[in-house]
C-alpha cells in the first residue's frame, strides 16, 4: 500500500486558524491606500478586464440573452484596439451548449454553475447529475455551491465529501467552490470553509453566488487569499480565487488587484488564478481604459449593455 | 499533490508608478525667527541653523537658535500672559481658543502633512492619515475639558501650575506639540515649547496657526534650538512645570537638574516593547501588527514593538510570513503616497541604527533585509529583522529607535512574562492571543504603561499614555493627562 505523504493528511477542520476581525478589516483597508497612476493603471485595467467572468444567472435567461452576452464577451468594445477579452462567460447548465457554440473559436471559456445553485439544497445525486450535465454540455469550468446548512451544523465531513465527489464528476473541468460567505456569519467560518474546499480538491474558491448580500468584500476575500497562501505553503498546490458580486467599479477592482499582488504575488496575477465574478464591471473598466487612452471620459451610452 | 514547496514572488511584473504628493502644497519660509509674546522676534543669540530634508539632504529652511536670553524672554512672556490674561480667563473662553486651533489644523492638514514629511522623512501616508489628524484630535479632546475640570475632579479644587516648559522629540513633531500644548492650555497654564532641532518646521507652522487664531499674546511661545536651549528652559527659575519627551539619558539629566526645586515634571522616555504572539493567535493579523508595531515611522517610536516573542510552536511559520510581508514594504521617497518606510530622520540616528545592526551581526544573530534599492542621497535603512536572538543580546536590551526587530522565542506564559519584563523600560507591550482570559492575565502582569491586545500602536486622545521604570512617569492623554498640569486640592 502506498504510504500517504504529509500533504495528504487532512487537518482537523474543527480547529482551523482563527481570524481577527478588526485586524483583517484594517489590513484590507490599507490596500485601498495604494495610489495607482499612469502606466501601472493602464496595465492594471487590462489585467482586470482579462480576469472577468461575465455572468448572467437569472430566472429569465433565454438562449438569445446568453448569445448576446457571448457576443459581448467576444466584442467588448470594438472601437478600442488591443484590449483583452474577458476570461469566461458564466451561465446556468442548460445554457452551456448555447454559450459554447457562441464562443467557438475564441479563448473565452464557458463556466457553468451547478449543484442546485444558488441554495445548494438538494440531494447528492441531483447535484452530481447537474454537474455531469454541465460538463457533458461542454463547460470548461464548474461553479458549485457548498452545503451551508450542513456546514453550520458542523458536518464538515459531509461538506468535504460532497466537494470531493463533485470534483471527481468535473473530470477535466476546473472546479470553483462557492462558499457563499454572506451566509457564513464570521471570518473564522470563512477560513474554515476555505480550507475544507481546498483540501477537498477545489481549483478555485469563490466568495458568493451574487444572490445573497453581502457578496464579495475586501476583508472576506483577504481571509480567503490568506487561506490559499497557507494551503500553498503546506501542500505546494496553487488554488485560484474568485470574488463575485458587488464589484462593479474599476477603482474597487484595482484595490483587489493590489491586495492580490501583496498577498500572493506574481504567480497569481493572471486569469488562470484570479477572476472577478461580475456583470457590470466590464463596462466601467472599458470606460476607464478609453479615458486613459484619450484623456476624456465617454458617456455610458457608448458602451453596450448586454 | 505537488511535492516541491515554492515560495511566493513579490517582484511582480505589475509595479506601482510613482505617486508623489506635491511639495508646493506647503509654504516654507527661507528663515524663521522665534515666536515669543505673539510676535516673530529675532533671536538675541543672532544665530540661525539649517534644517534639511533627510530624504535628499537639501536645505529646507533656516531656523533661529535660542540662547539663555531668548529662553528668559520667552518664559517672561509666558509668565506675564499667565498672570494677566490666561489664568483669569473664563474656562469656556479658553476652550474656544483651543477648539479654534484644532479646526485651523484641520483646515491646513495637507500643508502640515507635507511639511512633516519633508522635514521628518516619514511617509506622507502616515503624516496625512496619522500625525496630523491625531494631533488635531488632541486639541479637540482637551478643548472639551477646559470648562469641565470640576467634573473631571469631583469634590476637589483645581488650579493651574503656571508656566510649562515643554521639550519635544523629532519622531512625531506636530503630534508631540499637540500632546504638550493642548492639556496645558485646557488647564489654564501658559507654555514655552521647544521642538527638536531637526524638526522645527511644523511647530513653527503651529505658531502661525496660533497667531492667526488670535490666542492672547504670550500664552504659547515657540522657540527653536538644540540641547542647550532645552537646558536653559529646564533651569529657568520661573518655570513651574517641565514636560519632556525624549531619551532616557536626557530624562535623567533633567531629574538631576530639578532636584531640590519645586518644579513639577512629566517624562516620557525610551522603550523596548515586547510584542508577544501566542500559538492560538490570528497569525496573519499578528504578522501585520508586528510589522506596524516596529516599522511604523521607520521605527522612530518610543513604544515600538522592537522585541518580538514568538511561542516556539509557531515561530518558523511566523518568521516566514513576516519575511513575506516585509518583502512587500515599499522603502523610498517619503513624499510618494505608496511609500511604507521613509527616510531615517538624521545622519546621527542612522549611524546609531547601523551601529546596532553591526552589533547584532557580531553577536551572531541571523539578519534578514528585503532586497530594495535605496536612493543615493539621504539617510536610509531597510526594514531589518534578526532571528537567533537571545535575551542577553544587546539588540534585545537596548533601544535602537530604528526599523530593527529582534525575534525571540518562548514556551510558557510565565516564561514570556518574565522575559518581557526583563528590561529597564516599561512603556508598552503587545499581546496576541485568541483567548480572552490570557489577555487579562498578561495585561495585569506586564509592567508597561500601555498593553495592546491583538493590535499595536493605537492612539487616541482619550486614552492615557506613559511609562513605568526608565520609560518615565506621568501620563499624557485622556483624563489622566490633565493631572500633571494641575494643583489638585
């Protein structure tokens, strides 16, 4: 029998590291003091754009709506030359095929939510079927939600096993695990959920579904980045981060980028390891890029709303 | 899973461009006289000395040097203002003047911050977000006490002492001026204040504000000069109260000088604070607190957490995290809004710091400094940390007053209390633990004037500050900060 290496020994999830609320909030606020000007601003805006997961997750989504969004992903603002595309389009599983077709030939990936998104209140079998369906339709990435009820009940093994099972069902698709931090109630629990997700095989950990307030905040993202850092030091395995919901302005996105740079450094500074889950952020970034290039702001009416 | 543990790389492709604050936001005269009796007066010494920007060694201005005659003139002015105006004035009226000074400081906040950074070398982010607002807050706080002293000391009678001679250091020039002047005025005393010779300009700007605020002439006198001026102030027979912040060495000389006189004194002197991290602490936040505790203001902080005690079980991980964090600190132009660590205040202080770094190396401790390119001109020292350090090392025992951290380890609560208290100083300490009962146990047994729990270097005008042992006596700030300026019967 193969002996397990230390990295494969699981920690006791009842005893994960604590987070000091005042301290984490102060540290997060400190990143907002960095002044990003000139070429560093232009470079950062391009980077932010390339990290966006353009998202539509509504009950009223249709094939047409998804196709429009995919067209937007491929043609963010054709008036501007040499701008990157977004990282991915994020949709419900039943729209994966439509999105995949609409994005054919581009580098934009298709991400699908799964596992009874957004509440996660269903059976393991249904969640697995949901995931397998999304993957079979062609999803490059799967955004799952954890069972928050079980987590609050202290059934960490259940949460862990579920994530591990979904990971297996993903096959080659990368798995993003949504903690829904707005329902977890404390930074300590965000830290604990992050560790469970990473040890269970998450490729990314993600703050929110976007359906619950508060969604992503800088302090909560910092707690998760620090968990990623500790996991990396312990196991050597790199895990990505995706704050989602509530990031709609470039300035805030730049603060997140500063936080990423000073917490995890160079190896995470690409859309392979960091994403913004957002729908309206892209237009604000485009507006800023145009302003940086021409010196003038153009009204919002010039930027397409799909 | 990957086996090879890599390290994090902070030399990122994406770098921040310079974001300098504009020096033109400040008006600095080519030369300053002495502010005595509400007017700018030429020094009888006839002498002026240059004050420079420690980040580029360029001259900023010329400042008057005061001799004994100048000191005497300032004290006489303060005495006259005390007897004829200030002690007779209704307390509510005194409060109005102090409120006015506070408001005007806020109005001129940007200019004050720029000058503080140009002359002191501290990052503009700190002058802007800490020094100036905290100084204004101090005036606001004590302005509120001016007409409420009967409530501060119920069933007692209080009276001002008279003329206070106040001598302040170069690490927080404006803030220390506020700490000294605000409670003295609120309690009805008049003031002769001397800033340190390397950092006179914000005190002189404050004199301009005081002049503009129409404070009665002579209530606050600001004179400049070096150590000899301070000696003349301490020895002047008509001074009732000495308030000094500075080195323990000078504090001892002052105590000798005023022995046998009826002068009151408060001394806020050196420190060598222990910052203690237990294994159950919120580690990443503790790392941040340790960094802010020792590298804030280039370590020119009397309460800096310069001795770090780590519980052995977390020491290795903690030091790794500390190095990661220190690697992201930006050292350089203090006027750049992104700078974390600015210039060392003077050549003298830089020499002291470098001497101690040599001592640390000779004692066999392992040194870590992040790779950073330092400007050619000016006085610079990168953030430094020493590991493999023992209690008997000099870098653990003596105050360095620079960005140098000595890291020690411990095993039990009792052991770390004994080690933390094993110092002639007793100004501040920090405790990092998730366990509430341990915080109370530690704070009760640590002999330090301020003990921070799960934070460090937090200041508020309402909170008293001061030391035990060779860190001095008397308290500044809060209700406690009123008593050293009052006769309480």
